[in-house]
């Protein structure tokens, strides 16, 4: 069984990164499942699913610098992009869910009014040229940083809505792209339902947005999404790369809420040496990363970072 550490965040944290390559591979050494595979001389794969890697332009540079050159061509990346406004609204609910009881600021995000106040603050910072996570949704800029360091064929990009609605096809593409044998997990080839908030039996919806506020928010991303679509149309990505459709507009039509995700799922389903990770999930928070990670770590040849008190998930 692989570890329960999904996000080591090693290449994000300057202090961790400064500890050197041995500190990184030690996070993965000793995973019982892969230790057994090593003894048997069978293939094993290590996965680092630190989703925030996609937002930091230094991460791909650090990866290329630290990971041995002999492994560069064997690295595989999976990135799942979600419509930025919907992702932000969903992430607000998640932050409120995991906040400490005495963290009133985060708890406010659980209300529509609190989310709107927080969004206004972040939008003001963005418009003033200050640091703001609004830029996290400028996906094409993040992609460009990775393509500077690694080959296009090493990347598989998925649209979150498509992954949810065409689950089996998407997961099959991911397995093939990662070079994983599909047979051991064919019978469980579906995304586990995790990180879904509930009030009793009702799934909590995305934070609500006034139509004008939603429109203004979405407009920030319009040119960046156009650039993303153009990049996705270029050849050279993974041979398993599917068409990347445009996102549904978050304000003009119903969004794909967590409740809809559950509904759609019901419709769809009636080496040797140091343990260097070669599988990386880029995506972003609230793009199905935990579900995908939970599925992948059930594969008999996949391991994650081992549990450690000084590693933040």
C-alpha cells in the first residue's frame, strides 16, 4: 500500500529544495509496496501529486536541475484545468471546510457574503498590480514555463468537465500516458468521490455570485483562456492527448457544481536505484487531484511519498 502523503511540495518550498536531492528521494524510499517490487525486480513508479506546482514558475526549473538528466525523458506530467471562476468558488468552500475552528476569516468563505468580500479584496490587489492568486487561472502562462524545460510529448492536459463526464476514457488515457498497465485496476477504474462537502445528505453547492460580479470575474480570464485553447490545439503533446474543449461560461449557463459531478458519475457508471518520482500531477486545487491520486495509488506499481510529520499534504 502506498503512502498517504499526496503533496510533498518539495519543489515549492525553497527551504526544502535547498536540502538537496537526497532529501527529496528519501520522502519516497521505504514505501512497502515499492520495496517489495524492488526485491522482485519489477517496475515501480513514484508519484508526486503536489498540485500547486503548476502555479510556481521556479518548479519546472528546479525539477530539471535536481532530477538526474538520465530520467528527464521518462518523466510524465498530467495537468487538469478547470474553468477558473468555478475552480475559485469551489476552492473557497474547501478552504472553509479545512479551516481551524478559530480561523474566522477562512470560516467566512463558507458564506456567499464572506466569499464576495474575499473576492473583492483579491480582485483589488490584482488590479493594483499586487500579488494575487487571481493569476492562478492564467493557465497558458503556467504551461509555457513547463514547456521551456520539458518535451511536449511528456504532457497530458485534460479539461476537468470532460474528465468527469467521460471518466473511463479520461482515466484510460491517463494510465496509458503514464505507462501503467490498465489491467490491475480495470475493475475500479473510476474516480473516488472525495473532498465533497455535505449538509446531511445534500451536497453543498458552489459559492453563489451576483451575475455582474461573475461576469467581471470571468472577463479577467477570457484572453488567457483563448491563449490556452490555442496552445492546446498545437501538435506534439502526448499521443493520448484528447481534444481540449472550451470551458462552459460560469455565468451564462449552469455551472458544473459538485452536485452535478455526483449526478454525472451515477449516469456514467452503472526501476532500480533511488526512488525518483517520474509521475507528476500538475492541475490545481479542486481539479480532481485527490480523487485521481487515490485511484493511482491503488495501482500495484505506484507509490507516493511515505508518511512523515514534517510533510504538509
